[in-house]
C-alpha cells in the first residue's frame, strides 16, 4: 500500500520482505489541459520538469540531473516531456528519475527532488498531477512506496515550483523525507538554492 505523502513525513526504503530498496524511481505524472469549446475540445500541452540536485555532506552542490543533463553516476533522467498525457492517464509517469544507490559516488550525501512548471501553468490547473516513489523502471511500475497528489492540495494554487523531498544518507543508510514546499522560483537554479535550506 502506497503512503500518501505529507510534509515532513519519512519513508522507509525497506521492502515488504525486509530487504533494502536500492534501485527505484521517482516519477511525475500529468495530463495536458483539455478546454471545452463550442467547436470541440482543445488540448493545451503542459511542460513540467522533474529535476534532482545532488549534494555532499557539506551541502555543496555536486551536480544537477534535469532535461539537459540526463545522466550521472547512479542516477538517470528519462528525458523531457513537453506535453503530458493527451488521452487520459496511461498509468506511467511522464518524467522519471531512476536511482541506483550502490552506484552513487561515495561523496553523495543528499539528493533533493524538485518539480517546476516550465510554461508557468500553476499546479492546481494540471489534471492528475502527481509524483511517486516506486520500485520498477520508467516503463514498468512494480510497487509504489509513496505518492504526492499535487493538484488536489490548495497550497499548490498559483504555484509553479515545488521542492518534493530528499534522499539522505545517515549512518550509511539511505532514507527519504517528504518536504512538500512550494517556492516562488521560476528557474531551476533558484529553486535549487531555495532547496538548500531543507538540507
């Protein structure tokens, strides 16, 4: 059963059989906006961008994974989706960041996940916008551990930037913590700067 994330919540990276979750995905799902008109429906593309800021134990930025930098050691972005689902929810996420904890460099201590609306359409208007942490691949969901329902929360009205949560290493064990804070940032670089206050 997936956990519906709330601010400050911790998520265990342990599977039901007691083994540690070492390979998983953080994915974002959304739809194009459908506007009903006199001559039929009009579908408006929505461009959300899922990103990850990678930090060391001194809170120094080591790198950023996003639509222009898709691959780093132990972390991979599925690529830029500039439209969203056109014909309803297909069950898969539009942008996915895959994590392999054993392949992360030793100096990586925290990874912060962010979501930005590139076209500045606020989250509340985007159909079934959600983010989830799951075991699987970008094309196959095996088991969902935690999920955010973005467009059902009033705090997202008028917001275009969100600090989702962070992976962090403590005593050589990885954990996930939900942050769930919106920001007024309209650029990824500024959103990452804002995220540093939650490290």
